[in-house]
C-alpha cells in the first residue's frame, strides 16, 4: 500500500491526488503539517512529488488511466487551471470545458478516469473558479463537478480534511474566536452535551448546536449526552421530550445517554443548602420588577446580609410550597455592582407548586438553568460545554457556580447563534401561528422546525455540511437561506430520479404522425448521469401532452426534441381567439440531430384505459412573514404574509406511484420535489428550494388573496379545515412511564424509534 503525505496548509491543496487515493484505495493519506507538498511513497522506493504523476500512478494501479489520446490534454488543462487568475481566461476555459461535457458524462470514455480527477482537483483548488461555478453559467461542468464531489469517497476525504484542519487548530485562538477544535481536549475523554428544555420542538437554531456537539464527540472518540433541562414545570411536558427525541432521529443524532436535570434534584438541593450555609447564597422576597431595577442600578437587596438561619428557614418554607414560601427565592451572593450584570446576585432557586412531569409533587422548588447547568455538567462528566455566544456574558457566572459548589471544572466553547431572514425562531411566535391555524402543525414545511425543514426536503447531509462550515464563526448575522439550500441541491442532484409532470390546465394535446400505432412501454434511466438510480417505464404514443408555455413557443416547421424519444417537426398549431394553443400536429423525425435543436421538451402520453396518468399536486411555499427580521416587540400579526402556499394540479408519469413518503425526485424543467402524502386520491409533492435567488426570494409583494386572519388558511387553495388538520408526526414507542398520546397529526413519513424505554 502506498502512502500519500499532504499538508492541510498547502495552497492549492492537492485535491486530485487525495481524491483519487481515497477513490481507488491505493494509498493511505497522512496529514503532516511539516510537509512541503504532496509526496507519494510506494513500495518503499517509488517517490513522486508532482500531482499529475501521483494521479497517473494511482490510476494505473486500478485500471483508471485514460487510454484516450485526449488524456494528456486534460492533464495540461488541469495544470493551467491551477494558476488562472484573470477573469476572461477562467471564463474561456470553463466555456470550453462546458461545451465538451454537454453530451458527455465524463471527460474521457464512459467511466471516471484520471482525467476527471486531475481536472476536478484543479477546479476545487481555485477559489475564483468555484465562485464562477456558483453562478450556474456552466451547467454541464457544474453537473459533472457536483457528481464527483458527491461520491462517498470524496465526502470521506473532505470530512477527513476538515478534521485534520481542526486538529491543527486545537488550542489556537483566531481573531474571530475559536478554530474548529476544542481547547485542552484529550482523545477518548471528551464528553459533550446537548441540553434542550422540553417545552417545544427543535428548530434550525438548535440544529447547529446539536450537530457541533456530536461532531466534536466523534472527532475525539468521546461521548454525547442528551440532557433534558427540565427545571420549569410550568412549560415542560413529556410530549416535548418525545418529540425532541424524534427530531434528533430526523437529524441522525445518536446520543450515548439520555439524562434529565431532574435526575439530580436531590444533589442540587444539597449544594444550595451548602452555599447558603457558607454565605454564598441568601433568600430574598423582593418583588420581581423591583429586583430587576435594583440589579440594573447596582443596589443591594435588603436581605443580602440576612443571617444563615433566616435564609435556611425561608428555604424550608419554599421547599414546602407554603404561601409564605412562594414569596421567596434564593439568590447567589456574587456581586451587587459588577459591570457584568449577569454577576449581580442571580436567582438560583425559585418556588413553583405545580407538579413536575417526572417527579410529580415531590418538589415545590426548582433550580434555575444558571445554577443547575454548570453543576450537572460537572457531575455527568462533561468536559466541554458548547453554547451560543449570546451566553458569553454569563460564562463568568458559569465558572463562579462551579467554584462555589466545589465541583470539577468544565471548559466552555462558544459559537455564534444561527439566524435566518424571514424566519421565526421564537417559540411564542411559532405557537401563535399554530394556535391561529395559519399552519398545519409544528411539522409544517413553512416552519423552521427540524421536522418542518426535513419535511420540505432538507437532507441531514446538507444540514451537517452547512453547520460545520459555520461552526467557528463568532459573528452574529442573519443569513439568507440560499447557501443552505444550495448545499442541499448538491447532495440531492446526483441521486434524485427524474420524472415528468404536465400542469393539467396547461396541457395541450399533440398528434404525432409516424408514432406507434398503439402505446408502447420502454425502460429508460431514471437519471441520465447515474445509472445506479435505476430505470423507469416510459409510455410512447402517437397522442401526447405538452405544456402550453412550450406549445406557444413553437414555430411552424420548427424541429424540436421530445426528451427520451427523439426529434419531431411542428406541422400545424391550432390557436383559439384568446391566443391559447388548443392542439398541435407533429411529424416524428427520429433521424434528426438533437444537438441542433434549441428546445428539449418534456411530454406525457395521453391517458388511455391501459395507461393512466396519476394526478399530482405540486406545492410551493413562501415565507410566513413579510419582514426580514422581527424585533422583540413587533406584533407578528402585522407581518403575516398574505399567501404562503401555492398549488398546481398536474399529470405525472406513472412511475411516481412507486415512490414512498419522503422520497426526493426532480420533475424535469420544474425543480426538485419531495413526495409528502396521498391527498384525495392524488399525490402531493413539496417543492424543494434549490438556492437560486428566484426560488428563495419572498413572494409577499405579489398580488394575492386577502391577508389571512385567525382561523383562516394562508394558502390560496387550502381550506380552513385542511389547514387545521391534527398532526401526529410519528408512531414511536413511549420512553417514559406515563402514556403519551400526541396532540397533533402529521403528513410526514414514519420514523423508527431512536431510544427505547
């Protein structure tokens, strides 16, 4: 086995050599930051340092070398691409490459060869070229490039490269904050935790936190704890614990343990008693608003210097839940006027007589998050507490609690919170949409909840890649949705089966002269660039349907291409008084050259008794709100988008009947869709944004139906009854002692349980 040694610092990085090494499994990759460049050592004697030579050597050992005389041309092109900087030269090179790939799957021959890897690596290593590819002006290059990048071997390489960069960056701070690595981490000993409060559903903001926690746990061969921060019986329910575990399953998150802060209530109570006895905490009955003002202005509470006996007595009243006890709270005795207001004697215990969903009526007092979290982190063995930098002012408080309670120290690693434009992350505001029946439930595809975005077609792979790319950033910004949907498109495009659909009220009948005398069925690839996707049945008939937009564009005697069939010549076109095309006649011309036609048309054979066309509904969505960023005091009712759901009713090829819920496809020339559910005998598909500006821009400015009010659907076609359908998202085995019956029903595909009782 050969060994390829590379440095993550090398610029440009030798992507071609590394990618073909992993693809062929002919060389082990060693990341060595002291290496001057890529070096391949084989059989102890062969040493290569030129990337082109390395690629050719590894290709020859697996019969991957391109025999074509054109291969040297592509190696020369790759060498040139690494150094191109001038915009006109880059565009010219991409234009030429795009023309070459217009009717080819790979650069040379019918399979991946060394020529593909050497050129792909050069494109990958040139940031200017990558920027131009994002403009989608070279679709054939982009398709080919994305396919190579989507291969499992390439994804493994990119993940290993990210890990290598993270290992290099450990313990080093940058101007932006932490590099992608944990400070003072020891392999095999790292323990992270994800501590959601069981009072709602996980959303896109939580996704970053839990993915980073799992990422670091795996990076260091450590453990991830899923801990429910269940310290507020007013808001928490067993239902939400169940749904959060389901959300984690949707993200492919597998914790090594599931715990609860309530597991430690006895221990936390003992620490509170100890802190009171040591003069580090005191009881206070100051009214909430007055306490807030005193803390803001640096004024000490009148009870700050009460004696220990009185403080313990009040704490006992609180524990008993008496009317007197409910007037009091326990505050940490840290500071009165510290510039960091989080250090001004925060509340660490409060009284709540409501029963707890796990401990019942045992406790009438509950610790605050600020007190419980650091102590439980220490008790459960957490080594690194990952949290958003909105908590940064409270980091000093976190460390004070650890020191005051005398427990083991825990390191904090903070990162920026994730915000998106036109997106609500507030549980209160999301609740409002559900309560007003403006959405179908918490898994509504317009919601930023985990189940909402997954139901709309977001893949786990895209979420993971995007979140890790954002990981080290400390900047708090509101992101557009285009980048994450673009990442998602790269994941689904190489594997999404291609199907056809014709909008019903836009269907135009076409008579094909020279077509089959009776309908014929043939097998064609579901994906022209990926044979592994399989085959589908296509019905060929002399009577077909095309869409009005295509029909209106046809000129007399124009030659067009019927996709997956061949060319045809338009001979006549009937148009009514309003300018609508009502019928067309064409002559089939299978000898025609499809490379010379401007229009490649999707079509469907007209339905017959033996070949029916399934009815499908194509659903697109808009943002729920019309303002990019709602302020805390904004009334969400003033910014509800007038129409947020758009439906088209169409015919589709019969192959869609084989799809399962959650399957992702492409309706060619329409976009990517996820099959959601069967509705009224037809199949409903949700459109998946592809990251293009037109697809993710707010449609709020378009003429629409009147603004929806309470109890009214925000869909142009959806009725109030449909919008308020109950939703139970999964049938998952209960993990707690009490029986849980979800309140909501769902249209999403079923999931298997992730944890068992």
